[in-house]
C-alpha cells in the first residue's frame, strides 16, 4: 500500500476532534487509507449497501444505535439525514474520534458538516496521487519560493508520462490495468453515482461531451459561451455543470487576480483538472508522446504543475491563496501565490531554455503597492539557479519533489 501525505494530518484530527471528515473525488483512496489506519475497535459500514443506506435515510437514529462507537461511515453523502443525529451523539459524549466519515460528493457532505457539525468536525481533503506519493518520498514539503531545493532532474519525457498517466491509485496498485478501460468506467460511475444524485442531467452523453470539451481547455481561461455553443446547452447550464465538477473535486478554478489599481484585468478563472490522466483521457490523447509534441502541450504542462502545488498544500492542510493574472491585452502571469501579504509571481513554461524576457510581466505587480517576494520561472531546465537578482529558474523536480 502507498503511504499518503494526508495520513499524519488525518491521525492528528482524529485525536483532536470528535468527528473526522475525509472528502475528495471518487476513487482517490479515501476509504483505503482510513481502513488501514482506523483503530482496531472501530467498526466500518458503507452506505454503498442499499439496505444500510435505506435504514440510515429513513431511521437515522435507529441506524446509529445499531452500531457501537467508534464508527467509520463510508459514502456518508448518501444519507445526509444522519448528520443531526451524529451531532446529538457527539454533543453528549466529548470523546475524540467517535465518528470517521468519508464521501465523494463534497457539496452534500460539506452542507451536512456546516449545518450540523460545525466546530465538532475536522476536515481533510484528499486528491489523487502527487508525484511524491507515486515515488514514495515520505519527506515531502510544500512548494515554497522562500525555501527552494535542488532535486534529481526529471526529464521532459518523464514529466509528460506523469501527466498522461495521472495519479489515480488503482492504476498504480494494478499496473497491468488497461488505462482507457479504467477511465471510461470511472467517468460512467462518476456520472451515474455522483452527478445523478445532484441533478437531472438528462442525456448522459451530453454531460460526457461537456467533460471532454472542458478537459481540452484545461489551463485556459473559461469562455462559458464558447463551451455552451460546442456542447449545445445554455451558458447557465455550463456554469452549473462546472460548479458541480468543482464541488466533486475533479476541477479547480484558478481565480483571476483582483486588482484595485490595474483596471484591465480579466475576471475569468482558469480551469485546472486535478487529475491530468483523467483530463488526457477525456481529451482523447492516445499517448504521452503525442501530447508532448502537440501545440497544446504547454497548457497541460501548466495545469499539471498547478494541480501538484494545490494537492501538496491540501495534503498538508495549509490554506493556499493563489490566482492568475491576465489583462485585456493578453499579458499574463500564470500563477501568483499570496502569503503574509506578499505576492510571489510564477511563470510556467515547457521550455528547457529559460530567458529573462519570459518573466517580463512580473513588472505589472509593482503597481499594486504590496510587497513583491521572490519570483520564479518553472520550466524543464535541469538546474535550480538565479535568473536575476529577484527571480529563479526552477526545474520541475524542485516543484513536484519539494
């Protein structure tokens, strides 16, 4: 079994909160991890079992009385009726770690936590594997421009294999599994068991086509009208469907930098798929090599880097304040990290020949009247080194193997 970066945080929360909640996309290893570390006296029930699900929905008090604590309830989102009764249970008993709850529909799960378990539950968000989890680097750190480290070089061919393969645990647990069959099954299960629980999508193929169209745009600012025209639905529907992908953890919206000084900045977020293997499958890329040699390679490279940074921070439970910058003249900064009222600008390029002109747009931030920290150009160069006095050339390995 692979060691997960979130494991220590999960254990700490279980020791300090009465309820542990683990959420995240389907099949990223939530149940597997919790099963492996739960106390010996903890029972596990899953609401995938339709008999137990009906009991939990219709007789939530009786359901909880049927199982002694501590109790691990998997797929809790199928029975939100349980939340008020769990609240009553933990309010009458101050013991830590009484209930472990996991689920893959973040909207229903977090609604129940917010309404019933606020202050009583600690929450962990899990994602598919990071690079550090794939190679089992157990001494991983979050990417930090103030604390960069030289790591063993990862060449461009390997980077695109990582992008193409993605990070779904089952593909690594069963190396001979057919990748295309896995992702096809994953998408069908996701739509049937997650999406149809939230909305009536009508034609399943239309929603699949929407996912394909969006995956082909990973790393770009969202144009709702363009996507709507291609899919054949309204702008309003596209906004609703993207919101669902965000709430179920498949997509991250990288919001635009908000400026009170620069009036020409775009208000459109960038779409980032959190598992690039899924994005590649949806967009019909047949191999890592084909993607690497394509005109779209840079966008997938950028999406991968951003998703790895996000997953690394979420695994550690550290709040990440990030945005992208783009003005109406199409001048861009791919990523801005705000920390301690300091802005850290980052450009992300597939190139192995970094040049200072690639970070020229960092100068836009000088107008903001806030402190500008160290900047970086993340690329496929093989050494960590200074680009100029204030900015670094940062190899991929110093980001994903931080």
